[in-house]
C-alpha cells in the first residue's frame, strides 16, 4: 500500500520499466501546478490522532495525506494514482508543509464529534480550494466544516451506514446465539 503515497525521504516506488500503468482521464491538471493558497481548518483531536497514525503507517506527512484525500474527493483516486506515477509536482511535499495555525472557530461542528481543537493549515492549488468552496456552498456549509466532513467520512466511513450496516452493529449481536429457522 505504501506505493500510493510519496515517502518522506522523497523516494518513489521503483519503476524499472518506466512505463505508465495508469492511462488517466482526459482532464487537464496543468492548472494545479502550484500549492499557492492555504486552507485552514480544525479537526477533532480523535481525527487528528487518526491522521497521525495513518501518516506514520504510510510514511508520509499530514499535509500530503490531507491534500491527497481532498484531491480524491474532488477528482477521484484514478487520476491521483496517475499523477503520483508521473511524479506530478503539485503532490511534491517539499513545496509546502503543514503548519499549525490559529483558526477562528465557526461554532459549527460535525455531528457526533467532539470539539474541533486540532488546527491545520494545508497548502494546495487555488483551483482545488475554489472547487472545495463551490461544493461547500452547494451543501450550505462553511468551507472548514465541509473539509471536516470530507476528512471524517474518508477516515471513518459514511455516517449513513452507522445504523444500517452489519459492520457497525453492536458486538453483542455478533456473539448472540443464532436461531435456525427451517
């Protein structure tokens, strides 16, 4: 799985054949040539812990991981993998780092999440921020709340499945005796 992410030491998966395996869509990502704007948001401490654990496991930074989550949300995993394979510069972490910053609290928090106390500042292309703002506006959310919702869903799954999916049902139902109906 590590081949999906750039390593902190700037190594990439070894491609001895140098052939692109992912053909990509017809989208033009050249307008994503620089991480020129910042995106400030807060996450609950539990999500911050999850981001840190994932970054440790994947040997990547929080900024790079979050930028990729947002890219997948906007444009899909297929093109992300194609750009990673081609070492597209906007995904190069050396261009900007995550910087903790004070973010004004908009007093809106994701449902069922503790207070948002972990500050993040991630640099990304202006077009990506504009696309995220458009989607946030269409959902009638602030941009920071929309980002929290996207990251929460990416890390913990879709909230609509909480009461529906057998994966999310209480443990005691899995251990209760089954009745055989004939």
